[in-house]
């Protein structure tokens, strides 16, 4: 039967384990704060912040020690708030060349988990104050990057599971209907 493989698809570990805002915008010489949220079981794992369009080859800029202690460099800091299940990265003294794709992630055995964040640094005078206020708020924005796990769940896994459940019920119905004339009387009379 196909039901156990379908359930296995739904229980793949790690999907939706870490989420963050899809876009963050800041002004040159300003700062941005990015908050990524993760599932409870990942508290003591090392978290990291890396730069680069490709997940496999991004350059790790900062990483935690598996504790809540803040780690700093000259223009960046990373802090893991384990009780709140959030990772906060602050980038200060922004430069135009900081515009890039970044990832907040969790180091684990096997492939790491991560969420993509597009950071845009505008020239100092062109970023409207209202846009800065809305985009620099911490937390997961409504358009947060949920990786492909959510899309996979909604458009593949859930329909497959429903089809399989329907097939099982249909097959059970066929078996019931095959036995029906010999063991039951017809409830409809004409």
C-alpha cells in the first residue's frame, strides 16, 4: 500500500524549521536588524549568518556558539534568544556593497537548515522613512520566506495524501459492495 510512503513525505524533518523576513531594506550608513525564528527543538544548535546567492556556497560571516551569548564583528552581531526561539542579526554602518542575499541558518548533522533574506541598501538620501520603519521591524514579515516546504506541503504532499486516503476508502467501498447482494437486503423498495 502507498499510505506509509505518503506519511513519510509529510514527516520529513526540518522543513519550516527556520523562517525570516524575505526582504530587509536599510539606508547607507544606517543599520538593519533581522530576526529569524526557529522551531523549539533547535535551541542549543549553532546558528549562522552567511552571504551569497547560492545556499551551498554562501560565506559564513557570523555564527553562534550554541549559547545565547552575542557574537560581534566590527559591523555585525548575532544573538540566539533560545527562550524566544529567535536568532537576531544586526548589520550596522551599512554600505551599498552590503546589498546581497543572506541566509540565517541552523547547523546540524546532515544538510543545514536556512532561510533566505534579501538585504537592500539604498543610497543615504533615497530611502523613505516610512519604508525603513516598515521593513526594519524584527520578526517574520507577512511575506516571509518559508522555503519550499510550505509549497511542497500544500501543493504536493497534502493532495497526494488526500488522493491516497480517497483510494483506500474507495477500495474498501468496492469490497463492501462486492459482498453487498449476498449478505444484505436492498433497503430500497419500488
